[in-house]
C-alpha cells in the first residue's frame, strides 16, 4: 500500500504515479481495515487504528465502496484485500467523495487466479 502514496515530509501525503498506472486493474493490498466515523463504511489504511479524518498527520487511506467485513474477522492485524483499484475524483452512490478506491474489494486468501 505504501507504493500508492508519496510522503512529502511529515505534513503532506500525495498519490504516487503508480495509482494512475494501476487504476482499473485488479490488485492485492495488505493493510488495516477501519470503520469511518459515521460507522457506515470501511477504509483501508496503512497503520492499525489510523483515522484519516482526525489524525494529526496525513494517513495513507483508500475507500472500500460496498465492502462489508465478514463477522468474526479481526481488524487488529493487517488483512489482504483484492479488488479493482480506481484513481481519480469520484462521488460514489453513497454520496461520499474519494480520490482512491478499491472497488469490488474482498478478503484474499491466495486461491484466486
């Protein structure tokens, strides 16, 4: 996941050129999953428990539109997700805007081709 972001010091975070290159392609990302503040959506973040909305420093994060974590799965450790990376400004069906998303995301256990 860190390859998708460019850290520009401690106060800035940008999207790496790789985001555009991989946009539309299926990718596998190991990262932590967190709930949004309104508890309606999930996000993929690079640090356990990190919150992109209230962190004092920028957090590498991407939206997981339509994703729902299966019951009994812990979010304390990183999980591997597979989905189609989508880069660029978009307002989703849920009304939330994002610049980077993992669409059709699901837990990946290494059995798919």
